[in-house]
């Protein structure tokens, strides 16, 4: 049975988290300069707007741009060495994807999500995980299982080294790979949408030594069930993992208040 989080603790955690968001409205340094983007666009034939969009999306999902941060067109254009046109188009595209909110006469901001909303998202993720686990076990190939095993091995190394950042990124890839194995485009789409919502709220739901230990034990259970083709066990293991992730997220909010 999941623990019940005291209302006062949740409110305190949310207040602290919100304060940390609004404390910074900055634009971080980019690893990719505009010339590289322009050159790559010409080389690959990919639209410049799409490349700019991908770069800004990466900034958001990596935490370089945080929930509530304003997307300053001039700063972004200077940083990426492009005109404001592709920035504006990319911003509109990100708004359609649910990552950005455009406010009239105020500009565009990285979307903020309330605790209530993210709890609802976790409930949806749990349902999606159950379906994904079942279908992955049904449709798994030796290659797919080998790829999951390789990711699990990397996560285990990160766990032993207490490398939370590396573990977190591998955790994302592991979940995405399981969902990809289902071969269901709608399930993949829904998974990506809910994943973005969780990232926007809190990026570190699995951090902390004990949390990483628990998380990767659950990953092992998921992998074993999928490899065995046990649809029911895989569905339950993935759903249980997401439900536990919801509690880890709440625990992290409270612990971060000090």
C-alpha cells in the first residue's frame, strides 16, 4: 500500500518547489552555436526551424530552461546565431506540443504544471505502463531484450557509482525502449506526452541512493518478465514501477524542503 503524504507536507514542498522555479528566469549556455545549426540544416536538408525546435526542447527537458522561465527571443536568437523567425516558429511548435505556454503581450514561457495535474499524469502513466509491459512481453525480440539488458547493465553501473544524472537519463531511455517494443504508435505518442509533463514538474524523482537501488531492482523485474514473455507479470511490474515512481516524486518534494 502506498504511503499517504500529509497535506501540510505536500503544500510546504510545493511552495518550496515553486519558489525555486521562479528564483531563476535565465537562458543557459548552449553547446551548439548557430553556425553549426545552419551548416547542419544545409547538409541534412532538415528545416532550420525543426533544428531550432529540437535544440530548445532539449534545453527544456534537460533542465537548462526550467518551468516558468521566459523564452527570450532575442537571447535565443543570439545564442543559436539565427534570426528571430525560426525561434518564433519553434516556440509555436513547442506550445502545440505542450512544453511552452504563450501569453498574449507577455511572451512565451516554459509550461508549469501543478502538483494536482502531475499526480493525475502519474495515474495515466501507470495505466499506459501496464499496457506497454503486456505488449512488450508479447512482441519482444531477442534483439530488443538484449538492448534492454544493455541499458540495465549501464544503469547498474551508474547505481553502484551513485551517478544520479547518468542513471536518470538511462532510466528515461529504458522506459522509452520498452514502449517502443510494443510497436504501437499511439501508445508511444501518449507515453512521450506524459513523460514531458513529468519532466516539466520535477526532473529528479528517482534520485537518492536508496531510490536508485529500488528503481533498478524494479527494472530487473520488468526485464525478466519481458524476456520470459510473461505478459501478466510484465504488465504488473511496469505499472508497479510507475506507481512507486509517483511516491518517489512526492518523497523527493518533501525531502527537498530540508
